[in-house]
C-alpha cells in the first residue's frame, strides 16, 4: 500500500477523476459538501476513539493534513496464551480460535459478540415471541 496522499497535496493531472460529480456543483454546493465530509470525519474519529484508538488517530491525522501509513493501524489478529493453547482473536470477524503449539486449530471456532450484537439478538427474540 502506498502512503496516502494528504488532502492538500493532490498530484494527479485530473484531480477530480474519482469524484466527477464535483464538476456539476456550484461553489456553494462544494463548500457545503466539504463541510459535511469534514464533520462526518470528525464524528467518526470521535466514535472510534473508544473502540479503535488507532483508527481515530489516523482520522485525526487526515483532518490535520498529515500523512499516515498502514503501520499506524493495529493488526487484524490478537494473540494470547492459556496453558498449552494459543488463543487467536480475529478482530474483523469477531472470532476466537484455539490453537495448539503448532498453530493448528484444536477446537471449533467460537463466535464473539459485541454488546450491540447481543442487544440486537435479544430484540429479535422478543419480536419473534
């Protein structure tokens, strides 16, 4: 992955090829669009602060016009050890894998749930009943 280009340093000949709709916008519409994107990025950074501090910091860097790299983001997998087992947590799929010392899976995958997931499941159960 190349280093992302800061917002204030475009270097393509056609700087708007990924957002061709801007050609049809008035100056005022562009200003409103930029303001709303900016506000949404700030809100997203604030929401991620308690969940994924790494993403929050990257978003803050983007808003400040700084560069960031993939090294600024945490790894997908988190590992732990318990007795003779290795616990591997997949942050993308919210799954736990139990591995032996040879990194072979020894138990079925355990699906993890967030509080939000559990609340949704409880609400679905209530509506079905």
